[in-house]
């Protein structure tokens, strides 16, 4: 029975569509909008990582990203391990660790599974599961072991970027980004645009949660049926699609009002009136900052030298 065309088609359909859909479902169940907001929001604390020079924090993802480009995927495990070490220095809460693990494991599984289906090596191809002709027309003849290995390689590089970027977002105030870009002699508008972008996502998540709660308090049914209640799912999807319209309009109006308010505040504080801006907080370079610059520069230089000597270098071609 399992070798029949119908059974193979059903299995292939589940592997192509059902398995990837488990990732957003797991994200909503384990993290939700509140958890995502907590992850991308600055967490005020008095740790050594919070006191580091913001310029060093801006250069940190760039330097580690350079390592992820130059090294092979086997060396990427060492690079990813290096990006995990500062998290022990930060000492985040358990809730934030859980959200971070979901944010790391989710893209890893997505890249691993997607490349396993759609990245095809040269012949001969070793299939872990070959799709029947009824599903192969979608562009994937099956799941290959070579594709999953390639997906692991590419995912390792993504994890380095995710780990370093999330660390900086959690430990750096948005105003410090503006200060860092000014010290890099970048136009003030660049720092202001980055500050607005970093503040936009947490505010949008908070506003979305607030609007959804207001819709439910006004009597709109958002209760989700159980997975085995198949007859109730079409009505639930219809209610969700209608709720999208109800939520979109208040979010759009609130976003426009927030943007107008931000523009008025920038004008009232004289933003752009002079080329050289002052700052309430001026970060003085400490011995820890100097050691951080030295370690980051040493890692980048060592990666370039090893790449030139073809030691752990990434293979192209």
C-alpha cells in the first residue's frame, strides 16, 4: 500500500508543504508576537557588554560576517561557537533564550530542508526519498543527502549573522547606533534612518498586539478550533481573513501618526541644522574596548591569511 502511487503522492505532498508549515506554527506557539518584540527590543542592564563602545558593536557583525564568507562550512562551526560566547557575558533571561533558540533553529531547519529538496548535485544523485511524477513537476524530484549537507553549510553562515545581529540589538540602545555612525563620519541621516528602523519593528509588534486585543474585547471571535475539528477550520480562516482588514487600517493610521510625530520631534530638536551634532552621552574608550578591537581585528586578519594559504578556505566552483 505504501508503495502505491497514491501513497507516495500523499507522502511527497506532506514533505513539500506540511513540514515547512510546521515552522511558522511552532514559532507562533513558542514565541508569538510578544516574544519577538522582546527579542528585538533593547534590554537595559549593567553588563560589560552593554558598556562596550557602540562602534565596536557595529563592527562586530561585519567582522564575523567576513569570517563566515571566507571560511569553509566546517570552520563555520568554530565561528558560530565564537558568536555564542558573548551571550554568556550578556546573561539574558530564560524567556529570551527560548526565543533566541527558536530564531536560530527555525532558519536552520528551513535551510536544511529547502536545500535538501531543491539543490541537486551532479549525477549520480542519491535520493533519500524520490518524489513520484505527480509531485516532481513542482521542481523537486526528491530529497537528496547532498542537498541537505549543502543546506547545513549555508545555514551555518546565516546563523552567524543571526547570532551577532540579535546580540547587538539586545545590548545596544538605538541612540548609541546614531552616535556610532556619527563617529564613523557617516551622514547623520543614516544614523537617524537606522534608529527609526530599529524602533519601528517593536512598536509595530506592540501596536498589532494591542489592536488584536481590542478586536477580541469588542466581541470578534478569534478562537481557534482544534486540529481535528475539520468543519470549523473554513469558518476560522474566513474570520481571520476578515480580521486582517480590521487590523490593517488601524495599524496604517497609527504608523502614519507615529511617523508624523517623529518628524515633528526631529524638527523641534533642530535635526539637520548643523553638520556636527552633539550627544548627551559620550562613550569613552576603555581598556576593554581596546582589547575588543584587537581581538576582532586579529580574527579578521587571521581569516584573510588562512584563506590566502588555503587553510579552511571556502571552495568556489
